[in-house]
């Protein structure tokens, strides 16, 4: 059987499963999720044995220590997968919710209601726990899911899917509701994202190169973000102690994530006192490499000269680009030109500055006097997320359960005809 036929069959099975999923009640779905969680915990040894095969191959290929850590399924991570499934079971089910209702003058009642998207393909790298997270979220919203993980975690992903299906089957999980692409052939991704009529949505999770490859090949809708070039702008009206605390958190708490600050913009009126604070705390105590423009280096000569590429960079490391700007308008122009529409913040006491910033910065998440590190489904109170979107259609920012649904109109009458 060729690769195209293999992916086509998976798509057809997923479509059939999605119809069965749509008939499940919220209570039934929650019962199945809890059974999946129990099976994950009961199958700990099976999961660790499969993960050991992946780790052995990864070490043989000289995988870095950081990537090995991401690949490893520890007891705590297995516990976290089970806990995540239980938490998803406790979230409010959006499927069937009435978004709005109105009655027309002719008596027609129109309901706008949430429904599953149908079949979702999720393409991701490295971390095998994503397998359980993605499967759980898609199942909760009655979407069939086709998972395609990285080759480095193939055995781990296979074991997790088999365990989820075994646990769920005990309580009525429809067959083929959760499928895993087992081939490591890269062409499988192309075939999967071109299954028009079978796959309704693709969500890629991983590095920018993976996401761009998916977008270039896809013939079905893709929700994604390429990278997180996040900014913090310190206004002339800012409380500088607050600003320093927020900047430290945004850059240093976890520098290798997409919602970490990559560029600091500072109004020229407060640049001298604030950048001296930044140099002492971030550049000194916390070992952040500061790359500044000419105005910033005039204040802190130890900064490395910033290049044009630095304003576009997602460093994912303890590196920070720094620019002094003459105005709020200049800060907004910089963000809208160099930013990635992910998360950007203003530190300001001025209500006028806050309003102008939030109205004119076009990012998915815009912060006032808070760290960009909060762009996360759990931090937003969504419970869980499937990823973060910088697109402008359907879903923006952290994507929770609601973003895994679409809607339809249900119109009820008593014999009306259009004149």
C-alpha cells in the first residue's frame, strides 16, 4: 500500500469516528477520559519501557542533553499526563453550548451553537506527553484526532496511544477516535495535510521550520504561530521598579519559550535610570547578554551592538535586544514592524498610553503592567491548551476547548416560507 492510500484510509476512519464522537454526551466523554487517565497510571512500566527504546536511539545519535530531557518520560511526567486528562474531564464541555439566540419578526428562532470541528491533525516534535494532551483535548470536544509526532519519540507515542485507546475502550471510546501516524517518512506529513474532505484542521506544534513546512504543503486550514518575538515597552510614565520586576520575569523565568520577552523598548525620558537598573540586574546578576542600539549603548557601553537581525530574532536564550525610542508611537511602530503578533506588553501609569498601546498593537495578547509569560491556556483560566495561535481567523492566542469547536445555526419554525 502506498503512502497516499495509507493516509487516505486513516482520514476515512477518522471521519467515521468523528460521527460516533458527536453522539457522545458530556458525561460519557468525561467517563472515558477518566478511564484513560487510570490506564496511563496503570501502564507506567509499559510507557517507560517504550520510552527507553527512544532514549537509547537518541543517545546513539548524540542528541543534546536538553532534547534528551524533553524526550524522557519520568514518573512525574507520566503522573502529569494522567492528571492532565483528569483536569480536562473536569472542564466545561463547549459542545452543544448556545452562543446566541434570537427570534425573527416572522417567528423563526435562530440558535448559533457550538459543534466539533470534525477531524484534527496535530503534527508535533520531541515531547511525548503532547500525545496525551492533544488526544485528551480533541476527544473532549468530540473531534477525531490524527497524531504525527517526531521520529525521535515514535515508540513512546505509540505506547501512549495504545494505552489511551485501551483505557478508553473499556468505557466506550469509538474505534479510530485517536490515531497515530507510524511511518517516519516525511512525505506522510504532506499527504496528511492535503487530505481535503477528510482532515478539517491542522495544528502544527514545534519549531518555525516545521510549521512553515506544514503551511507550505497544506491544502486544509492550519492554525499556528511561527515564533514569539515578544516585546516589553517601558513608557515615560512607568513605575521603574515594577518595570524591572516584570522585565526580569518576562526574560529570565524561562527564556526558551515562545512567550518570553526578546526585545526591550524604553522611552528616552526614562532610558538612563532604567537601563542602568537593567544592566545591573539582568546584564549583571542574571547573566543576560544585552544587545543595544546606539542610544542604549551610550548609557550602558558594555552592551553588544544590536544588528537588524536582532530585532527580528526569537533568541530562546538569555539574550535581550534593547532599543531606546523617542515616543510611544515609535514603540508601537517597532512592535508592529518587527513583532510576530504573539505577546507584547506596556509598562505605564498613563491611562492614555495604555489605551493607545492596546488599541494599536495588533498582537494576539497585549499586556498592561504585566509579564508576557502569562500567555498560556492554564494561566488564562482555560484549564488546558492545544497551542497558541497568532492567526486572525477563528482562534487567537492560547487555544483551549472552545477554539477546538466551530458552530452551526439551528433554525426552527412552524411552517414559515420565504415570500
